[in-house]
């Protein structure tokens, strides 16, 4: 299941030329205000007809020179900043509203309620819910419209930090369990890094870069766009066991790691964030360190103090000083070791 977008449209003062593919998982449209994110959502949803282009969802043409499907037949579920629930209806009735005549809706209702943890809210009205609860109901209602694509336009922008923390695990669950492409519009770097599987970077009406988050996050050229302190790596790890002292053993493409505070079951696949400024490099395998994770790596690129590393088939970015780069004589092809403290690894 995938979305393919290529369109052009001219506004006074801004010419948009947008092209990207969104596979399954969460594709984040990321960029500053006015870069064209909202226009792109409108073009995909059928709320705006571009000057030219082609938009295809799961091999079905939504828009091209001969076709311009109406919004109501495009099968796109939308979630906005404001949950836009019917205030006079209970949560259950809000959820059932888009699917009230659809065959099989009753079975889907139970699955969505379980997925988003809405069982205790069904008899309540929107005015009695927290902001995070309202957004979960809005997501459930969008899923029950039987969409082929879910569009989420700044869904957390109106929430405070505590409500964002409340809903984030549900969005991760949605990403991991629903086989549906999700287009997620945001200007929040932490949201994108925690949720996205694919990132589309936009600026001044153009797509400047697009690809898997693992590539975007570890690219020295893109570190300033995301914020250098947010750059680093997104590693895939499988839980292998738990030691008597509570440390969890995981396996990554770069080798085994020991982590703290992981409660996932054996066999669970995790996403691990390693921040570039938390990585120490050594030419030789170090001895006698308190850091428990020492991963063999190969230098791919050096850009000032940003060093891109290969760990098996995954990539990591290390941020060190140019003096350290010179002292270690780091250059493409150099073998080294990446040292990562267990407490600095962030589950994502």
C-alpha cells in the first residue's frame, strides 16, 4: 500500500513543484510554515486541483490530466489539530458515524476501540474528555471511515506536553499495527523523530530530500535541518534477554548492546535513537570504560565534526570536534569503534 505524489501549482509569490512516494508506515511532511505542506494535503485530499500532475493511491489514480476524483470517493481519512467531534453525540456514536451504513463496520468497531484504548470512553461526550482522549477518538473515527490513506495534519499542535506524552504511545501503536500509509504533517522535530518511518523535507514549495528516517537522521548534510542535537541514528534492535541486574540485551546491525529501562518481551523489535553528541569514537577497542556498548564501525563521511558511520547495513552520526577528527585521522574507510552509554539510548 503506497501513495505517489507529483504535482505543480503556482500561487502568487510561490510556485510549488512537489514529488514524493509514501510507503506504508508514517511519512512525515516536515518543513517551515508556508513551505507547501497544507497545499500538498489539500491536493491529495481533493480539496484543491493542482495546475498539473499525477496523484496515485494504491494503483488508483486520484488526479491526473483526465481524472480528478471527488474528495468523498478518494477514501482518505483526516485528523486535524481540532478533533472536530460532534459535541451532542457520545464517543460511541461519533466513532460509528462514518461507518453507519458500511458492511462489516461492527467488527471493525471493536478492533479500533481495542487498538486505541477507547473502551472506557464510549458512553462519554466529547466535552468531558481530555485533549488527548479527543484526538484518539478522532483517529478512531477516521479509521472507521475505511480509508486507504490516513492524513494527520498537526494532530498534536493544540496539546500541551503532558497530553502529547499521553497520545504518543497510541500513535506508535497505530504506526506499527495498522497496514495503512499515514501522512503526518508536522513542524515538530521530536514528533517526527519518534513517529516517522519516512521523511519528506520541504522548503519554499519544493521537496529537498525524501527517504527513510534512518537515512535522513544520519546524513551530515541534513543535520542542520533537523537540529544538530537531534541528529544521530535510528537503529533497529531485537530484544534477546534480560540480565539479573535488570539490563536488557538487544541485537543491532552493529552488534549486541546493553540497555537500561527496557521492559519489552524477548523477540520484540525496537527502534532505538542514539544522539550524535552522545557518541564517542575510538580508533582502537577501548578497555576499562564504564560505557557498556562498544560497536565496531567504519567511517563513511566526515563533514567538520560530523562523522557518518556504517554499523553493518545501518548508519550512525557522531558529533565530535574537528580537533578530534584530526587527532584520530578519521577519513572514509577508517575502521573505528562507536562508544555509546546505555543511559543515552532512547527508545523510539
